[in-house]
């Protein structure tokens, strides 16, 4: 168990060194949400309506946090599939190191990276007029919910990363983009056509974003559906479901790479 | 290292179909075969990366299926691709692996410096590994396999993609660690590599052992030496073939005619004078021992993929 902790830290450290020495990727990852905040907040913002009233930038920021968290899965898939492709995973597996260490290290590194992204994005939000209104504790709880979702997505990402080649991993963007838009991230689901509204309301990302809006005291909270009214509960449950499914799946896949 | 009747299926196709292997401690066994013969599959099973569907295997005295953790403490795997992390320095790579092999930070650093010295990388220790040449990266990769002084080393195509000079460097390192008592299972597509390094060669084809023995045994299986005549003109090929006799093999692309001979020097004299008598001026006449290429061709019925020759 002691070795599991050491091993996971060493694997995580490797990734963190990568980010420090090759900051281009970190900047690229950060540039997208920041530019989006500027485009949606300041360019489209004046034309956007928040269902139930309220300032759009206040509404937008939790949505951006959510999208950033969801996009993080792309880097998990990429890193995992590259390690598998380059034979690094094989060497980890053929060594006496703790087998949980590899995956645990992955989640530590990804959570550190995502926390940094949330921090930068939050600072950027504070500058252009977003804020939290229900106390620091609630705000931290909201960020904890985002990281809980990120943690769940690490497992989904590990599984998918072991499944696909790095070339295919690059295409994950194509699926992630609509998945993060068919949600309450940028526009209230109430303003969408019926069927899409149902999709958006039940999108796991929506639950976390809605719960965060509530905790931040930002506008756009509520709605008639059960999912919208119980967003806090779902924001805890959805990631738990992902972990319950993908933790065992990725462990199995990891132990039994058949190629 | 011992394997008996190994079987592995991929999508109902047998990648290994009753594969046997016995490698005495402290020797090098070369696994030779074309792509898809099952070399890598065999290595992956012995390195506990793949479950076997049949048969049993023992590495360093432990059963690979039932005692995988014990096997992992004794073996090191060097795959086809480099696992060197380009963003880390050479030294950091080694320290990382040392830590993953559960050395303390201090021990890992000491061992890293020893290995950098041994593998001639001390000067480049602080440079990021992506700035290394192909041969240096390979050496660093090999060094990382030696952190724990493994009793068994799996080398899966260690010099694929390296230029001849770098291949020589890698060979030298392999020979050095073998001298220290490590057992090596080497897979390769290069016949000269097996010839250089292996005490014993196992030729694989379609998941089984097609032939095995020392390099010399395999070569003598082919019936000893061959005499080879190179002519200047394609018109002279039939005449040369007639002189060499009914078993002569003709390669019209290289103007080459060859045949196996038992009486070496006598045959050389006989052929030389016969060619002169028929007015054929040969570009080259030579006796040569069969190469492993010939062995391979004779055993499997097809040529090995061999882009680099010594």
C-alpha cells in the first residue's frame, strides 16, 4: 500500500514535469476556455438571454468550468493511449510496481492540471464580472463537485485510452464538443426544442453545472424537470455511476491488454 | 527459462501453436522469424504481459501464470519502441525507473549514476532524452532495464531502426550484460544480429519452432559450403549453371550462380578451369559458408525480412 502511494506519486510527477517543461500544451489547453469566455461573455453576451433573468457572464462561467472539466478527458485519453502505444504501459506492467499506482498517478496528475485550469478560468471570470455570492465555502464546494466529475472522467478516459490508438484519441474532440454544448453550459435548456431539452437536462455535465450555479449563487438555476430540481444530488451521483462502471472496466482492460 | 506447448489465440487464430523453448541460465537465445511468426507474443507471455491459453512456462524458476509478481521482480523487458521519456533528462529517466522498482530516492540516484557511467551516457546525463541520438536513447532504454540487475532480460527487436554503428553499440552492451550472467531472450528479424549475439537460435514460423540449434549447427544443416560464381553478362549465366551442375541456383538479377559443394578447394579448382575452358570470364568466384538467410529460406520456405546485413 505504501508503494502504491509512492508509485502513483512518481507517475504523477512525470506528467507534472512534462507540463512544467513543455508549457505550450498547458497554455493551449487554457487558451480555449479563456478565449471562449471572452467570445461568449463579451461578444455574444449582450445578445444572450438567461432563462429566468440574470447576467449572462454570471450564467456563463459555471458552464465554462464544466466544459473545461469535460474537455480534460481528451488529455487523459491522449496520455493513456500514447503510453500504451509507446510500450511504456507494458514496462510498467512487467515491473514490480504497484499496478494501481499507474492509474492513481494518472488521476493525481489530471486533477492537478484541472484544478489549475479552474483557477485560471475563475480569475479570468472575476476580472470580467463573474463572482460567487454564497460564501467561500459554498464556492469551494462547487469546485469540489467539478473535480469530482473530473475524477470520474479520468476512469472513463483511461478505459477509452486503452481502447484506442493515439490517432483516434485526437478525434475525441469531435464528440466532446457537442456533448458539452447539448447541456446547460452556454444556454438554458428551457430555450431549446423539446427533445434536445430533455437531453440537455439529463446530461451529467448539466447536473454538475447547475449544482455549481446554485452553490455560487449564479443565475439560471432551476427548471421544471426532476433532473434540474435535483441537480445537487445528481452532481454527486452521476460521477459515482461513472466510477462504478469504468473503474473496474479500466482495471480489467489494464491487466489484460490483449495486444 | 522454460516453455512447454505454449498456445495463444487471437480472434480464433493461433498466434502460438504449441511453442516450446528451453534457455539455460546465462545464455542468449535468439528468436528468429518473419513478422507475425509469434515472436513478440511469446515474449509477452514470458514477461507476464499476456495470459496463455495453453501450456506452461517458467521464468527464473517461477511459473509465469501463477507467480507473475515473483517473475516481474526478476525480469526486465525492452520492447520494440523506446520507452524513454523525451521530456525527462537521461538521469531523471533512470531515477524514475529506479523508484518504480522500489529503490529509495538515494539508492535510485546512485544506481542511475552507475548505469550512466556503464552505458557511456554520463556526459549526456543532464540533457533531455529527446535530444539524444537513436543509439543513445536505445542505450538509455537498455540501462533502465538493468536497474535491478535482472536475471532474465527480454529484448524485443532491440536494434530495429538503428544505423549500423548504433547497432554495434547496442550489441556491445548486450554482450557486456550477458558476461555478467544475465539470461537474454532476443527477438530479431536480422539474421546477422542473432549470429552475433545468440548461443542458441530458435527459428519460429506460424507460432511454432521451425528449427533450433547453435548458429553453426543450423548452417551445417544446409549441407555445408556453397560455391558462388558471378558472371559479367546475362548470356553467360546458362553456361555457368551448366558448369556448376544440375543443382545450381541461378539469380539472374545479380548474375549469380551457386551450388552446395562437399569438396571445397577441389571444387573451386574444377569450376575455375571448367569456366576458363568454356571461355567464360567470371567476375568473382568464391566459397562461402551459408548465411542464416540461407538457413531461414531453407527452413521456412520464404526469405526473412532483412534490410540490413553485416
